[in-house]
C-alpha cells in the first residue's frame, strides 16, 4: 500500500504541476488522432461536482456511460448501461435491468477484477444522493493519525457537493436505490415523478466503479475518484496537463464498436481568439465556442472547414434580487425590462448566433410555448421612462465574469444594459465578480446586488431541470436561484407537471408556469445561444446535441487526415 501511495502522490504532483512546463502536444499523438480546442472554464473529470449551469461534458461524455441517453431531442430515453426498465403502476418504483459483459477501464492507476454490475449503479446514485453509508469508515485502530488533518481530509472527501442534483432536490425525489440481484436495480421514489429518467440521462448521471471507490477508500484517498477517472466509455484518460490539454486514448475493451480515432487531444489552453487562430493554422481539427465576432472573416463554402450548429438548451437572463425591497415592486421590474434593448444585445454580443428569448424554456424543448405571443414587456423605453425617471434609482449589478455558452461577453452585455437603463433615468454600478466569490457571499448571506447577470445550461430537455433550479422556492438562497424568488403557485404547477406521464398535460402545466414568470418577471430572459463548432473537412461523423457535446467514437478521419 505504501508503494502505491508513493506512485499516486508522484502522479498527482505531475498532474497538478505540469502547467508550469506548458508542454507541446507530442507529434506522434497527432497521427491517427484529433485535436479538439475548447476552454478550461468549469473543467472537471466529474461533471457531477462541476457548478450547475456550466458545461465541460465534452470530456466526461467520452470517459463514462450513463444508464440512459436522450435521443433525437425527444422526451423519451434510450437505454445505454441499462438494458430495459419498468415503472410500477403507481409510478413509485423503477426497476432497471442492466447489460452484462461491460468492463471498466484498465488504467495505470486501476485494474478492475470484475465487470460492471448493480453495485456500481447503487454506489453512483447513492453518492449523489448524499448517502455515505455505502463506504466503510476508516479503521482508526489500524491507522495511526499522527496528523489529525489527514483524517479531516478523508472525511471531507466524502462530503463532495453535487450542484446539479442538489438544485433539483434529487434526494427528495428518490427514496432508495438497491440491488435486487447483480444485474437488477430498484429505484423507489417518494412520489411519482415524470422527470426521473431524464435526470438519469443527463450529462451529470455518470456511473462510477464501486470497486475503484472502495480501493481508494481503503487507501484513504477517495478524492482520487474525481481526479483520475475510471469509466466504461469509449475513451480513457492517458495524460492530463492542467489548463493545457487532456489526452484520451481508445478504450481497447469498449463494450460497443471500437472508436475509429485512436487518440483525442482536448486542448484547454486558449481563449476564443486563440482557438480560432489554432483552428485556421490546422493546430486543431475541431474548435468549440468560436469567437462569433470573427466568424464574418471566414469565407463561406471554404473547402477546409465547415460549421456545425444547433439550437441550445440554455438561457442568459437578468435576475432581480427579491431580498431588496425596491426589486419587489413588479412595476419597476417590468419597466426595467422595457428599458433593455434585447435585440441590440443579440446583434452586438452574439452577432446573431443567438435568438432573443421571449420565453423561459428554449424553443428546442418539447415544452416550449407554441405560437409564442409577443413578450409583453419588450423594449419600450418611452413607457419605461414614465415609471422610472422620477425614482432616482441607483442599482448594483453583479456580473459573473467568465466565458459561458449562454453569454460569451458578460461585461460587455452589462455595459449595454447599463447604457439602456441610463437613458430612462436609472444609474447602474457594475461589479465584476468571480463565481467563487459569489458562492462565498451567498453562503455568508452578504451579497448586496440588486440585479445580477446570469444564465443557465440544462443537462437534458426536461423543463423541470431547466426552471426548478433557477426559480423554485426550494432553491432560494442558493447559487442557482439568484433572484431568491419564491412563488408557491409556480412550485405547485411544477409539481403538478411531474405527477403525469402524458406530455400534453405536462406541457400545459409548464406553459402556465412560464406565463406566471413572464407576468411577474423575477428574471428577464435575454437570449438563447446556439451551440457551434468549427470542423475541419477531414473530420466526418460530427453530430452535436443541444447540450454541446459530441460523441468522439462516431468520428472518423478521411484518408490523409490527422
């Protein structure tokens, strides 16, 4: 065990300190390989621990599998690690039959002794539910803790937070998860919930190896579970140089068809402009989140590349802080909405690679409003003046200053909103904050913003995971519900929608919930951004979903490509 710990410490040291070397990607890896340029914001080898509303699934979707996937932007799920499933007549018990013969990755840090089974599902789901009983405690009679910090470190490793599952209150939906036999899992719900399978198909619902977790727990190093990943996906991690790149290599024991491309390099080192430069220099064959302001410089019908885009399940919005008395006045909120020129924002910030959001749920979702009525509080500065010009408002606007899919330029957008509000007599003071600082202030209840520029990314197309985290009473005073809005009628509509499997009835409840939001305006919807990729013409088989991820195992390179 001592030798294993020494090897592990050395490996982790290399992982966390390699950034100083800023290594160049070895040339041999670009042969039968592909380089994908993206950003490091929100990077994690475990999407469950990443902040809800951020996206780094391009890596984890290749390493892990889930029980289910959502296909063709529908409301139904397709079994993956699950072979089939059955829901009881009362809607409270889901029985899942698992596939057999699936192996976990064989890596330098773990060699599995058994195949995937029900124990792995029970462990993975219980972990995000916050149940720690599935791992044994440290035997303090055997291990001598010379430093009490060592024990504290181990205990803290068990207390990892899972923002997405916390935001949807999964532990109040799922009562228990247990294995009936090695390939049969039973999930019992507190109440019937039509969204559960969608949550289990989200990018966050990955399945871990329980055997790997038990080994790490025995070595007092459970934190490694989220640093050195082991999954059942088509690719496994070979190298990681912090904030520089991740090297994925083909999983030779993959349970489905082996990937065509042997090596995948995820380049994390550049900003938007740098990614475009690298792409044009053929230093990467796919680039995500290109600088939309420079897309006009690219020649149409260029033989070297093509663009893939899809409507995204995301929303940028301006939230009012209901803990501030002035923001509780619905007439002021409506007037501020009328003062903001959202069409100008879409032109200036997104360069028309987004649509003005007149609803809360994006159009790509099956529950979006059909025949959308005109937004009642759209741009009308003259009307806004009649309400605001004599108020002499001075508002503190906080801006989370980080590149996101839903907002490529937060500070610039904030400046446009400040300019619009100045025209109707409202002074705005912009405060740029980091996500870490915001979380700290929320935890201490010392946040002092009146309005905040924010956004949301969904992990599936189900409206529950889109609206509940950012607007329900259960998420007040959390990082997701930045408006601190709580309306019992809204929660009733959301809960009512979960009580039926009929999509038409569910959609009706969500439509009513949206109409309530658009009338009360706890948030002002601004834009739905498209998910975009620039792809070298030598790369084939690119299929992007509304959440921005692609499956590398479907890719192939034309002869001579690299």
